[in-house]
């Protein structure tokens, strides 16, 4: 048995770690020179950055477990871990203020959130009570719907107030599903609420990576795999996958590999081209072809080192910017702020220079006059995630073709396009293969 894994992102390397741990021969083929896929390190102006700001939560058990295993370090070394606390700032009549805040209470779940909702600042008592009742109702229903609907319709049915929708539910929907609430799947949204807020109190804690996303898991995973006899080959672009009598022949530029099993851990828009050429996977290719995508824009602004935010992470209201991160609090990059804009929106009609200037203006409107940034940089991932829409069909990790598997956050699972979804899909593929060993 020799497993070929095409793609060195979180899904592919999670599968590789699980197989290598069990003594299965594995080779990872990654086309880029940096591991991580759509959650990877980028460099600019001599700084190590990320192609997007990924927020982890305590409920991401599989991801956190594998990171700890391959790094050999406790979570405190890898993450800034904070109790659930959300703060949204906004500018009204020329004055900036904290318009909404929610902080989990120091109580066992689910009381920590229920009390936190009732104590939330910036919304009326009636809206806070309605939000607590909504969560209680969802808990009684096991966070399950008879029929999927949009997040907007779910909130309307449960009479959520306009302020709570604006400051809490919609920001959570954009952050978790990266899909506008009018088309986002309410069932997947409830899955996120279930695992984030209904388990232990630690499940709802926010974790911000202290290092770049490639170093956090993919590079440590590669060392783990290689230490157990596996191979992780970068700058190896796969150009063809063909069936053979004993498995599969995978071709890269000037080189051919023979594998008994293949895990295709490419993003769906790249996997589709390979699947089209394999008759047994025609129906799977058709499902993948129908997947739509949502963008994520990250705007980096390097201010003088004295510039800091009130919190490591906060939201903005009435702006293109949805979330702001203080990189000094995360990884000691002083004066560096990262603004995140999720899903489709009016910001896409702007040039990158125009968007960076707009974000700078929004920051100064909310936090007062600031020195001119030394530089501004926009990272636009136009197909950052799949569009997590109502009733979306997602392919299984197992395919009709024997010994051929799919790994990625877009495959069947409870979660939207998250790193936890990617990691769990890779683990599932490894489990299927290990059962055959």
C-alpha cells in the first residue's frame, strides 16, 4: 500500500499525518513552494503574513489535536486563547463608540452564553431575551431543522431583533459561513452554533494563531510525515491521474508516481478538471461543477509601532471592514493591522488601492486620527471558500472509483468551509484507507 495525496493543504496533510502514524507509506504532492493551500504563509515588505486571517475556536477538536501532535507544543504556545468576547465599534455623528459587546459568563455551558446574551450591551432587553430564547429553542430541537432554509428566514421565524441581527447573528454568519445570510444555509449555521456554544465553555473560546498558517500545522505535519518514512514534495504540479491495473499513475512535470490509493485534496475548482477525465467519477465531477464560491479580502496596513487596537480582534459596523485584527497582540508585529471583508459585496467594485484607502479611512473614523501607514497591501482570495447555500449538495469523501478519495472542506460534513472541516475530511479519508490495510 502506497497512498498518493494530491495537495498539501490542511486536508491533505491531516490525511498524511493519520496514515503515517499508522505506518502506511504516503507521498504528498504539492504544486506550490509553500504548504497550506488556501490557508498559507505569504510574505510582504520583509514580514511573514497570511493570505487570510483564520479564527479558530475551542470546538475545533481535530484540528487542535493534530496541531498539538505534530508540533509537540501546548495550545498556549501556538495560540492566543481568549474567552468568548465580541465587540463591535461604530461611528455615529462623528463620534466612535463601542456599539455592541457580548462576553461569555464564567459559568458552565450553556449558561455561559445565556447569561452573556442577557448581559450584552448595545441592544434592548427584549432583543436579548429573544436571542436567549432562540438558543434555548434550538437546543431543545438538537439544533436540527426539518427543512433547510436561509439564515435570514430562520432569524425572522424566531423573531430576532434588528440590532441583535446586525451586531451578532449576521457577523457570525459571515465569519463562519463566508456567505451572505439571505442565501446561507441555516442548518450549517446551526451546526456551528451547536458545536461552538452548546458544549463545554472552552468550546466557545476564541483562538488566534501566534504564527503564520503554514508554520502552524502544514510544515510541522510535513516533518512529522517525513520522520515516519513518508514524503512531502513541493513544486510538484500534477498534470494527469490515470487508472492502472494496480491502482493509479500520477504524472507531474517529468516524473511519474505509482500509487495503490489516491486522495485528491485539491480545492474543488482544481479537482474538477482531473475528475472529468475519469468515467467512474463523472457524477462526482458534475456535483463539484455546480459549487459556487465566495471571496475573502484581507487588507494589511502597517502603521508606526505605537498604533494599537483596544482589543486583539474587534468588529466594525457600517463599514466595508467587518473584523479588525491587531497583529502585535497575535505575533508581535507591532503597528500592523489586518482588516477582513468576507463574502461578496460592494467592495469588489473598487480597485485594490481604492479599497486599501477606504479601509484606512474607516479605521481612522472609528479610532481617531492616525499617522499615515508606511504601506498598505490587499490579499484578494476570490474563491476563498465554497458558497454555503441552502440545500447545497456536497460530494462524499468516498467515490465510486475504488481506492480514490476526496478530501477538502467542501466534501460532506457538518461544517462550512473551515479548517476544521478540511482536517476532518482528511481524517475520514485516512480512516477509510486504514480499514483496508
